[in-house]
C-alpha cells in the first residue's frame, strides 16, 4: 500500500489532539512525551515546538531520529511520522507563527505562564506509516472552493475605486466564504503601525483604530510576512487583541501626546479562532486581511490557503488603484474667503504634535489623515476653496506624506469614513479620479493648539 503523503494527513496537524513523540538516548533508553505542536512546513518537513529543556530535547541532540504518533480528529485513524532533526529556529516567520499558535493553546488550557516557545525544531519527514485499525468515514470534501475564489476574484477585478474594492472584498468573505467577522488593515511603514480601513460584522466599524507592528496575530503576520492562524480562544497579552498598549504607544505618525485620541478596536471580545494573512504586492507588505470567529477550529489549512490567494489579489488591486494616474490640478474658486453660512459655528481644534483633530471636543482623526483634514479646512476658511485633488496633496509638505507608499487614497478614505460615522457638518465627496470636494454646512472656527 502506498504510504500517505504529509499533505494528505494535514488534518492531523491542526493541533486539535496532542501528538506523542518517541525518542531514544544514545544508550538506547526510550522516552515518550506529549508535544504541543506538529506544524506542516512543506511536503517533506514538519516543525515541532521546543518548549522545555527536558529528556526529549537531550535525546534529540544526542540522537537526531524520532517518531511522532498523530491522530486524525475526524476519522480517529493513527499515523506515525519517522523524523530526522535538522535545526532549531528561534526567530522568523515559522517561529513567530508557532509562538502565536502556542499562546492560543496555552490560554485555552490555562497554561499561559507555563507554555513558552523556546524554538521551532525543524525535522525532515523520512517516512509515514498508516497504523492498521478501523476508523470513521472521512468528512465530506469541501467542494467548490476554487469556484468561490474565482467569483471573488472576478468581483474584485471589476472594482474601480479603493472604497468599492474594500467593501467588495469583505462582501466576498461574507457571501462566498461564510466569514462574518473580518477587517482590512493597511501598513504605515514609517510609523511601523497598521490602521483599520474597513471591517464587517462588528457593532462599530473601528475604522482608524491602530495596532503596532508585531503586536497580536495581525501585527505578527505583517512583520513576518506570513499567515498566522490560531484555532483556540486566546487571551495571551502578545497575541490577543493587544490594542490598548498599541494605541497608547503612539499614533500613526508620532507620539500619542494628546489624550482621547484612541479609536476602539472592533474585534470580537472572545475570539476562538483567528487568521491573519498579509497582503503583499511587488514584494512589499501593504497590510493584513484578518478574519475571526467565536467558534473553535473555525478556519483550517484550506481556509488559510484560500485567504492567502484572496489577500494576494487584494494587495495587488490596492497597489494598482493607488498607483493609477490622477487627473488635473484643483483650482481655487474666485472667492477670497469662505462662503457666508448661517447656524452655530463648529469649533475645530488641531494638535500639531500628532496632527490630531477634534470637532467640538469630540475626537475625529489624527496622523496623516488629520493633517489632510486640517489643510482642507485652512484652505476653505482662508480662500473659500472646496475643490481639491490628490495630486496637490502629494505636493503639500505640511501633510508630511511618506516618500514611498504614501497610501494617500487610503488616508482620504479613512477620513471620509470617520466624517460619515461622526456626522459633523462636513463631508467629502468624490468628484472624479483623484479629485474630491469638501462640503461644509455651517461656519467653522479653527483653533491651532500650541506644540
């Protein structure tokens, strides 16, 4: 009988049931121990979690051969892997992904202070034995995944604007893949932070909320450019929604010196499954596509494969839309001051320390988006301008856009969403490719704060 391939038994590597590892000392003394993780690396390799300086570790360093017994959680069939130790990795994508997953397992079992990953031990799989015995029928194959991916790809390819693209991607996750809780975050490379630009399935959108690179499954996926999947409920500080510390650590473009500038993170209060996939274009990480569920084991390796493909398409589309040529310059109207409007004036405060903007004491936005909004309001109140273009914003040094990958369109979309959600008497209207209008419905008083 043909030996099973490692790919064919990947359900055994989901971590639902602990594996059993057997090693031998140099004198032939055997040792058997449970192991937290056996992770699929590729068709010929697995990685095992190295957590303790114990007998198993000593045996492997003396005698690099081991066997691991796996159990399929659906069919209850056993498989034995014959392994040869190659190396231990203590950093990088594989290590960080396993560390995140272990944090989920540890929190789920109340062992967060005990289970700490010291390294990822990489093994070559020399042979796989299917153990004789009766098992249960395999689960029905999930059919139509490729067709659903095709449908999502076609819908996204038809999008002509960033907002349309993001909403279509989230709709595809919900309609075609049955994923109800998701968000898209873009990377601010100079600030080393990610900010939410779209979400679905939450009580509040959380648009504008931030997380530091390397924090939580989202930050780790972006920093290491690798998918991170956790299948169990996690409260571990580093890998759960570590939003408070991230928000207090700084803004998207500088220190968070102004109190009250945090936007609540929209995630589930008790996620049982999480999957974060980096969006990459031309070798650059643009952001992260993140999904989660209140159910354990909601996402398997097939979901991960599918979302990696979807995130690749989304990243390429975002990069293409943001690089699209822009049309002509905005021109100032003939008036030399803002139009005379009735009603109670709206007070707008700007803090230059991090470009945070408050409207009547309510926080609106900060960072690059805040600098953009302040520039628009200054031009409106000083020169009566209402028509603007993306091109002139890119040329304005007061906005301090990054030289590379400025994400201007995403910043404008973020500002537009925040205005819609907070409903002040101002809004942005798109008037063409690379052009938009500032609409103001009452008098505006601008206050530049010191610092």
